[in-house]
């Protein structure tokens, strides 16, 4: 509802800093298009129109099938889901995974155990592909941003001849 959207305007202002908007709409609502339009108006007002958006049509199990078809046709980047039945949840997770930006640098590093904070940063700021605990330290294969890659660079193992 529009009055609810206005109440959360300050929260919505943070949307501009997001990597992805999951715009959840109640598929069983009598007029879900109106709900979409009200939220999009605020997204425009806060300057977040450049953020990629996935429309998640919730309550697909309770929605009118014609309404679902109409929404899916209108909203090209949409998916119908049902928390109750599990319909569409795995597909939504895959779609989110595909849409989120990935760190640009893939690196392998053998981080000494004394630098656990560096391993923790790899987990919190990057994407850990593999992790192995060896006698020398934690062997990480990660995808990270350039700054963290530079911090990990001194620990890249020497090539085996």
C-alpha cells in the first residue's frame, strides 16, 4: 500500500546502494500492479532506478492463475514463488546467484594461521571456492576484490617445478 511505502521511505533510500532489488509483490492481492507501481515510484524518487530488479510474485499458490500469467508477461524479470509449497524457491535462489556481482580476482593463497583475520576477510568480503587446512596454514582459493587480492598476494604459493 502507498501509505506503507511512504512510511518506509528512509529505508528505501538505502536501496540505491544495493547490488540487486528483490521486489516482492503479493500475487494474491486484488491489484498487484498497483503495489508494484507504488514501490517503483519510491525507487525512482530515491534514485535507485539503475539497480537491477527481480520481481518476486509471492503467494503463487493462492494467486489467480490469470493474474500470475499477466504479471509474468508484464514483468520480464519475474518469478512466481510460494513459501507454503516451495514452488519457485530453488529457481529464485539460482536467479539471485546469477544476478549478484562477483568479485573480479580469483587467487589461491596459503595464509598462515597467525593471520586468521585475513581468512575471515576472505569469507566476509569474497567468495570462497575452496578451503583446506594444511600444516603451514589455510590454503584458500577465493574470488575477491582487488584490494583484498593485494593483501593475499604475499601468500600465493610458489609454482611447483
